[in-house]
């Protein structure tokens, strides 16, 4: 009985190139997750803890107008972040999903912004408005924010 030989094109070099290509595609695009405190009123302190399968981002404390950003590599499929938010108004446990699908709900940006307000947790969406001068020969665009309630305090 003879042994089967691996074809010349698959002698290990091809496998190595394939693995490097897959790793480059799955981790080449960066993404940012931002949590902003926009609480008003008496209870304005925000405490939260976020983690993913690979990272524990720890407990954080934000006061109004403070924010925290994290940057991470996007996987080919999804990156799930789980967060516990605590305020004087209540608490929310929320799964924040960062995936290729979040480009639409977060706007055409490389950042997803979650905003904490008096009545709950919001996802900040961005809409593009296009403007031109009265002659139509100059055009520019501007991003306008729009917050959508994702979960009320419990």
C-alpha cells in the first residue's frame, strides 16, 4: 500500500496563506463602543460593568457629560458585549451586539454610542442631511443625532 501525497499546491504553504487571509479579514476592521452619561436630575451617577467572551472591561463610574470608549477588532460574525447599568432611577441588563449589522442601526460610522438618560438606555443613531448653496454648485453633509429608547429602567 502506498501513501497518498498531498498535492504540491497544498503542501502547507497554501494552508498557511489561507489561515493568514482568514485572520486578516476577520480582525482587520476596528470598531468603537461608547457609553455616555446624559442623566439629569437628582440621581446623576452611572455605574456599569461590561464584558465580552474575550474581555472584561470592569466596573466604571461616569458622571454627567462623561463618556467611555472601547476599541476592538470586529470578528467575521458578532462580538457580544453584556452590560449591567445601575443608576438612582433603576437598573438595566443589556446585551450590546457589535456586528456587521450594527452599521445600519448605529449609522454609517465605526462607533456605536449608547446613551444613558433619566428614563432609560438609548442607542444614538446618526442620520445624514445633505445641504447645498442656493446655486447648487456647493454641497456638504452634516450628521444629525437621533436617540432611540432601547430599554427603560427596571
